């Protein structure tokens, strides 16, 4: 443990040799100049000459040498994935699940997007359980599958899928819940 030069009994809090408290007071007094980022001189330095947002982007990409420069257009700043903002948005538009509503679900359940579309149309765009209207590709449209075999049973709404999941696909539990609701309705009606 390195000791501070200002207070020998305290740990050194900064490369200046001062403890954390003395360093903070010196920074506030202006005797120690605050470092500015080379990427954005108006922002404080975070690490490796970069401001906080640029440092975080560079750490995600793993490329600190070209941090701040987009690989697609070196004259522009990087936005994400080492791409400028316009190229990043263009890439997202092409690969976005919103553009391919069944792509992720088909991959997860080892089937084709066309099979899922066919099943959706066969159900007349309605929940297989409660017959509620469904929007194709909506995040509230769920593929129901058998947890034991992995086979697809149907397309459900969020509520029905959650109900089955919470009941752990247990028919006894689901019937008990239905009986409970019926007993409650009879008791209230009496």
C-alpha cells in the first residue's frame, strides 16, 4: 500500500501523491488542473485520454486505438460497434427483429419463420387459448411450447402464456384455479 505524502498515515488516493481528501480540496481550489478528454475537450477525462461515453464505447468494441473514429467513415465519430451513427442505424434496420418478427422465435424453437406464420394464420390471428386478437410480430404474441418435448403447441397472448408458465403447465393446478374462481363467484352471487 502506497502512503500519501501529505499525511503519512493515510493511503495515497491519486498519482499526485496526495490522500483522497487533500487531492479533492486541491482540485476544487484549482491548484491541480483537471484533465480534459482528447476526444471531447469540453468533457472531463475518464481514462486513456477519452471522456466517459467514448471510453465506454471503446471498451465495448475493444478498440482503444481508434476510439472516437468510426471504421466505416474515419472522418466521423463512432456511435456503436465502431460504426458512425448513420451506418449503425442502417445496419439495425436490416437486422432488427421488428423487420423480421418471427426470426428470433423461429431460431429459438428450431423451426422456420414460414411455419410460425402458417400457424399464426391457421389460428386466424387469435390466441389459441382465449381467442384474443393478436398482432403479428408483436412482443405480446408468444409461441407456446411443451417444456418436456420442445414441440410448439400454438401462438398465445401474453396473459395466457404467462398463466401457463406460472402454473408450470400443470393441469391439476389450472383446474384448481378455475374451481377456486367458480367457488368465489358462487359465494359472491349468494
